C-alpha cells in the first residue's frame, strides 16, 4: 500500500489544470474548431464536460516517486469508475495520486484491476500496469510499490483507444504540460516508453536523437537520467537488460536506488 501522501500545492494545481484542460471546453463549444486536439477530444463524442472522462495528469505520487514512466496517452475504459467533469477536485486528486492504493476508495485491486462503475473490478489485469511494475522492480532489485516507488504519465493526457488522435495532439500537449510536469516530479529516473513518447521527450528537453540512456540532465530541482525503452505493447524484447548494456543498466540502477 502507498504511504500516506499529500499532494504539494504546485503539483496539485498542475494536476487540476491538466485534468480540466480548457482546450476541451473551447473545442466542444465550437463545432467547427480545427485544433491539434480536436480528433482526440472527439473520441468521446459530444458528451458534456460533466459526462466526459477527464484527461489523465498522472498516476501515483509524482513528487515522491524516484521513477517516472512516460508513454503516449492513456487508454479509455468505459466501464471504469474514473473521474468525470462533475467530480470534486478533492476526489479527482485522490484518484490520480492514490489510484494504486491508499485512496478514499480502493480504486484498483493489487494495482492491476480497476474499479468499475457497477462496484466490481475488472476480471483481467491492465497489462501496461503490470509491465511497468516489472520494469520498476528490475531497476530497484526488489518488489516495486506502485504509485510510491514509481509514477506514470503520458505526453498526451486525453484518453483514447488505439492512440486515436495522439499523433496530431502530441506536440501541442507536450509543449503545454511536459516541462512543468517534470519540474514538480521527484523522479531521478525517467523511463520513456514507445516511439511517440520518445520523439516528444527528446524534442522538448533537447536530448540526442539516438541512444538508450542520457543524463544527468538538470530539470527543475532534480538531476534526471532518461532511459528509452520499447512500448510494453510492442512485440520486441523490452526489459532494461535486453535494451541496455551492462554498464548502462548498472548506472541506471544506482541512480534509481539512491
């Protein structure tokens, strides 16, 4: 279970801003809008702000986790009991910061099966969450505590299936939020998963276009080390051991465990 945490003011303000991104309401109010985010906003149809699944800022204690995973965008599960526009800021913050344990509700079982609207839980695991936990454990050399040892975020925060709308929105959303998100993160190791996130993270932070690891890079109040891995859904080997040299992996483990 997660430690009891309180989201710091700067992180809490950013969480609310991302979750209630004003681009959505502006887009919905203009049926003729042409914007990088239009396609991904339209994934949920013409639902009102009250009914819509909110953008996902991050999952876990962003300020305290030593590892941050960054992928393309969150998938949408219509069955999940997930924040919508009519949720209070307090409940929404609890969900995102304590989704994997310690919240006002058990939002997930074993940080793998989400709570559904009907009060039950998904029968199967979220495979992405299972893979990320395994990668964190590989770095830490022990069982990783979801939401405490590591947090999860994306370069595009609106939810969709099969990355619909992500390519169009990626640059806009990354420019709007990614630097500020890293500024309030406590992560010493940032693990970037998949091609979409890879391209945006390298662009935003001016990292070399090749190479699996880079750092230290001073961002915000921390020196960060970046690691680039295939997306968990890819069909190629995607462990740190398979993708890094022995020297690179040893260095990354030392940083993650410090």
